[in-house]
C-alpha cells in the first residue's frame, strides 16, 4: 500500500484549491485517506493510487465546491462511489446533513466504515439506485443540494432531481465543459450558472443549476 500523507502534507496539497480545513477536519481527512488507500487494495474504489493525486483530484476538487455553493441543510450525493463529493464536503461543513446514494454494495460498505471510523455524523448511506430511491417519499423536508461527480445525468436523473429538490434548491455537477453544455440543453425548469473552472485541472468545471418554480 502506498504510504499515507501527514496532515501537513495534506494541507499543502489542498491549498491550491483554496481549501483550508480546521485541525479536526484535517485529522478526519487523514483517517479517510488511510481507509481509502487500504480498501483500494481490495476493491476498485478509485483509479488513483498515489495519495498526493487522491488528495488533489478527489478531496481538493470536491472541497472546492465549498467555495462556490452555500453548504447548509440537506445534501444528497448521487453515485457517491468512494464519497466524492458528498462525504468529503462534510469536512468543510460538519453540520451538513448528507445522504450518500451508492448502488454498489461494497462501496456502500466502505462509506459506512469511513463514516463510523472517522466520526462523520449526520450521514446516511443508501445502497440503492438513485432512480428507485428518489421515487419514494424521502421523509420530512426536501434536499437543498444534490451533487454528483463523473455521473452522466440523463433526462430521467435531471427530472427526478428537480422533483426531489426543495424550492430554489440547487443541483451541482462536477463534470466536463462538453457535458455541462449537454446538460444545460437537455431539460427545462432550471436556471444555469456560468461554468466555474476547477483549479489545477484541464476541462473540469462545476455546473450549478437552480430549480425554477413553475
């Protein structure tokens, strides 16, 4: 297994993403990274193996979202995988309620282990397809934010997201320039912000859609 990083090294890697975490959050991230490196030897959580790359491309890019959206209320992360961006955003906003939707059982087990071992609170891991989960009543209140990374949102996912979100809720996509253009042109009922370039990447953007009332 690749050697993990010190908290000082982690903070240095995050600096270029305009991210500065509290000492407690850095400790959590270190715990999260250690588990990710260990589990990645057994199941393919991510194609990244180098811890420097993992901190930059997964944690850094995810935490960059905290600079461009207000993290409050209830966040639903679609296709959470190894927890990016949804669980990583808890490092910046520990009081945020987070529901992580991941259809693959082993990845769901990993997310539960990270939440337990690294003391992330107010996290719910749902091992199910988003399309099934979103069609059922999800309890009192509605999410204020829905996030996804590297998922191709088709019309069905976008329509379900719009129905799920609270009034004026936002959908946040970590995606590419080309796919962002595709998303904007595929459905109505949204107002889209101009793409926000992700630091230290080529062609990666944040696309934010605000649900419009009809």
